[in-house]
């Protein structure tokens, strides 16, 4: 075989691999949007294929069953969730008091997830309907939440939230995130018709609750004027 022919075949192989990755990304984006909109159980593989503009068989070829598509999306979200926590920790002043450190970590994480509710929609929608999917979420590496565990331990060593667990801390955050996503009309009725401002006020309510548990006076702690100022860049595990 000539050198030229080998080069053409090699280039063609790269293009095929790139095309396959692009197709997978299309499928994942389409599926993520549908899962967020309708919930896991109400979405069919055929709907995903129509939204992605690919054949039903191509989804089976790349991923197999619908649950494997969902798991792949969740893997991406979990990976970026861990990166977000790492970044939040890296941006904190090491001299912060332990209670302020935990407060800052959780309040900024919650602000970030309020601005991009898709991870909460994706996971809450599946967990409501399918215990097998909940088991998959539960089995993700504990290292992902290690920064929260560490911050809570330091706060407890300093005398704060000694009777609380990481699970309770996560539950408190998830309740606020899910309410903002699933009860939008009530959110607007409570905090005003401007959704951005309503989300901000909802977040401040979460911050007051968390702050009281950590011995932080709400008025003594500076707050940004918008959610965007407290959040970091949106989660890209759902990159479309």
C-alpha cells in the first residue's frame, strides 16, 4: 500500500471517529433536554432520535438502552459538579472561619444550580419515577461531595451544626432547588413576577436559613446584588 493511500485512510478514520463523537453529543443533548422537560419515564428512544435528527438504530448502536443514555448524561453532570466544588473551594480565602467557609461553599453552589436548573430537573425527574435510577445516583463516588463533608466537619469541630449530616445539608439544598424549578407560579406569587429577582429572593431565604444554623447574622454578611455575582459559570455537563 502506498504512503499516500495510508494517509488518506488514516485521515478518513479520524473523520469517522469525529463524526461518531459529534453524533453521540447530539443524542445526549437531545435526550437531556427531553428528560428535563418530561421526566425519564415519559421519554422514548424514538422521541430522542427525532429530537437529535438521527435514526432510532443509531442510538441503540452508540448507547444501547435508554437508561444508558441517561447514565451517560448523569456521569457528565457529576463530573462537572465535582469540578465546580473544587473551584469554589479554590476561590475561598483560607483564613475564613469554618462556619463562614461552609456557608460560602453551600450558598454559592446553590446560586449556581438555581441559575441552571437542568441537573436538578434531570435527577429529580428520574428519582421520582424510578428507584433503579436513584440507586445509580446514590452509588456515585463519595469523593464528589468530599469538599462539602470536609467543610461540614470543620464547622462541627468549631461548634456549629453538630447534629447535622452531609445528607441533611444536601437535602436542604435540593428542596430549595426543586421548589424553584417545579413550583414556578408559586415562586413568582411569593417573590414577584420578575423571575430573576424572584430566584434571587428565594436564594436569600435559603441563605438566611443556612446562616442561622451556622451562627451567621444575615445582615452582618455581605451579599451580592444578583445571583450571577455569587454563582460560577454554568454547569457544562449539559453543554447544549
